[in-house]
C-alpha cells in the first residue's frame, strides 16, 4: 500500500523538537503515513492553519478559534504549564501598560490573548518571537511579551519583569495554563486520524523515556541556551498534559475561552472537538 504523505507543522523550538524527535529520527514510524516536517514559528503555523495548508500542525490555543471548522484537537501534544507562562519585560519598571507599546509574537498567539485578559489598552506591535527582546533593548517598544526560552533567559540581558502571566493565572485557578495544541485537519479519514494520534503519542512517550537522546536533538533548536536551561525549558512544556489533555487540560481550555468571552475578546466559546484513541 502506498503511504500517504502528510505535512507536519511544528515550531523551531526545543520543546517541539523534543516531542517530534522520534518521528524525525525514524524511531517511531507508520506503515500508512510519511510525515514531511514543516518547521516555522508559531504565528506562521497559525496562519497556515487558517488556510488549511497542513494536515497536522502545532497551533496556538488562541489560533484554534479561527480554524475549529477545519481542524480537530489531538488529545496529545499540548503545551501547558502550571505556575509559569509568558511574561512581559521592559528596560525599566512601568506601573501600567495603558497606552504603552508592547512587542507581541503575533495576535493569534495564546500569549497575546492572555495579555489581553490581564492588561488593558496597550498598543500591540507584532514582532517575530525571537526578536522581541532586541526590540525592547533598543527602545523601539516600551515592553515585550516573551514566549519560549526568553522566559528563562531575559535576566541575562538586564531586562526587568513586569508581568508573569503564568503566576497571575495560577492565582485564579488550579488548572494549567493552555498555550499550544496539535491539531489534525478534518478531511483526514477515519483510521488515518487515529494513526496520526498514535504516532504522535508514541513519539512523545519515546522522548520522555529517552530524555538524553531526545534532548541532545532538541538542543539543536536551543538558540544558544545552555544544556541545563534547555532541559528545564523542555520539561516545563512537555509534561502530563502533553501525554494526554485529560479532564484538567480540557478544563483549562474551557476556562481560557470562557474568560475571553466574558471580557468580550471573543464572540463565542469554541467547539472543543478532541480526537482521543
């Protein structure tokens, strides 16, 4: 039987590389599917999903709102954190973000949605995620919204923490903070859809069971992070909810969208169509 080729989108970040290592290296394979890796920043993947370009892709939880009619959520592969998450930094203390320019990694990112929940009347300036600290340091914006490893490395540049959205979230709820999801296009037929899910889950399990091997690969995407920092970052976001969303992961998504709806940021709560085994 001829295998189906599917485009698999994920970001050029150590945590995604860790999750998909077993697929990329051939440690986990499928007799029905060959995956063609598409590695782009999360905002670009969000935009690609809006055009339904990729059969399976990482996406922001916020981005799912725009593509729920074309994609289903996979029950594995989510990026969620508890007690930590995106942060806002600046060169100096700013008591209020009202009227201030804030570099954000894209308006479809969950980080942007979260900042919109916890801050009002700021002026967003879209900047590639890996250029945000430089924009703040050069004085081109008043503050920056950091995702990925910037959450751990910002102090090395002399920037100051203004808001820790993960901590603010944890003060409200015991649910994890949902940031990223893996989604599967709805036109993938029954049988192939669960095969995609199986391969993803086994890749995640392989990485968690062979951490050193998977981390060695993941650090190729570490953008200069030390090995210790890289490991800390990866294991912050590849965790129990990555293995399986479960009730708390699903509840976290519901809580996020209910908050956004209550504040008038989104028009309605989305349909959480989650593919499970």
